[in-house]
């Protein structure tokens, strides 16, 4: 009952909304991340197939059927065509269970085509036979072509996608909780009667608002081991972003509380309410309504700030775009797509904040 009551309060709704918004940002990473995973999967099959086909060069005679079958099985393909020049082809082959259903060319892919093809493979539950074309590694030829089953690839894509979604949920909840918790504690410290707490709150706000978030992430991730703090990229990115945005939320929460008319406090104290009762029953309900839109701005900053964890290899939108650039060599297109996705996220966040603000005003 207590949990249900909290979720019906304005604070509970805002916490849920914050979590949903950050989760949305992470979920939009899902498709491009799975697309990149699919591309890596197919390129790995091409490389294994190339190694298998080179076994023909090591022998002057035809290889046995058993060896050919073993080479193809290890590569995870049915057939291999390695075109080393215009006149010569090295071929390994075995029977395929069904006709080729689709062909994918990885020699010059676009970001859109990679995402589109990944979505097609992910939503098609049939175990199809597909043809994959690519460039041999180390310029060992003009073209390499393989045929494979889509079923095993789809299963691995789903497993990888579920891991991404699980990671996204954890990032969303932890970042939202940490940011709001630091903001609430910071505001309480800034408004404390004790000078030492006010000083701690002021130092916290000045330090984390006055230095770039990227520097804070680097200090925690790269500099932490020097002072005995060993954190992986996920933990370092989540903690750094949560604490950083908490400094901004501190001033947002404090400003909303201070903006409540002092007459409200005086009236409550006249009625015999304690300082804590006055804050909990009179000041905070009014301040909560005024801090919705400013906190929405903080959420937008948090979502856009997730791009800063890309340099420490946390899987997010900018990091995924950088990995696509490594295979497509089209930075303008990749970063443009990432920018559009960020705009979509921010627009949805703005609509959600407006809805919550309207609900609060009606209440």
C-alpha cells in the first residue's frame, strides 16, 4: 500500500517519468546496437570463410569431402566463393537446405540499410538461407561471398538485444535515483541551519557545475585506480552522470522551495507545526509543482549528457554511431542519424513534462 501511495504522489510520478525518459533514450540505442552486432556477426563469418577457403591454397590436390565439410562447419557457412582476381575463384561448397532468400552486400553499406536489414532479420522468425557479400581482409582478393542460415544469427541478436535492454533498465533506474537523491540531499544541505552542511552543499554544487562532466567521468574512470577506486565503464559513467546532474537538480529543488511564500511557513508554525511538518505538508507540495519544468530541463541535459560516456566505451547512441563510422566511413550520415534520434527523445521528454505539469496544476 505504501508503495502504491508513493507512486500516486507527484514525487513518485516524477521519479517514474524520469526513469521512463532515460529508458527511452537507452531503448532507442537498441536497434542501432543490434544492427552493429549483426554486422560484426556477418563480417566474422566472412573472415572465417576466407580462412577456410585458403586451405585450398595449401594443397595442390583437391581436398577431401570430410575436410571440406569440416572447414565449412567451423566457418558456420554452406558455401564460400573467394574471387582473388577476374579469372580465378576458389570455391568450397555443400548442399543448402533451401533456396537463397535474400542477399546482403557489406562492401559499402549505409547506416540506414544496416538498420533496415537488421530489423528485417530480427522480426522474421523463419530460418532463411541468406547470401552475404564482402571484401576479403588484408586485400586478399576482390570479393568473398558466403551463404548462411539466418536462424542462429537471429538467436544471437535476440540474446544480445536482451542484454542491452537489461543494461538500459539498470542505467535508467540508477541514474534517475542517483540524480534525484543527490539533488534532494544537496538542497537539504544548502538550506541547513548548520554552516558546515551549507558549506558542503555549496562546494558540491560549485565543483560539479563548474567543471565539465567529461572531465569528471575521466577522473573517476581513468584516475580512480590511482587512489584505489576500481570501476568498470558502466559504473563510472552512471555514477559520474548521476552525481553531475544531481548538482543541477540541487539548485532547481532549492530554488523551488525558496520561491514558496514565507507566509506559508509562518502560518504553519503558528498552527503548531514543527519545522519538518511544515516542510513536508506545506512547503514541498507547493514547491514540487514549481520544480517540474526546471527538473525537466535537467532530464534533457542528462539524456544529452549520455553522449559523454562514449569515450569510455559505454554502449549508448554516440558510441554506437562511432562504431558504425568504423565500417561505413560516413561520419556525417552516422552523426546526423544520432542527432535526429536525440531530437526525437528530447521532444518526447518535453511532451511528457508538459503533461505532468498540466496534471500538477489541475491537482
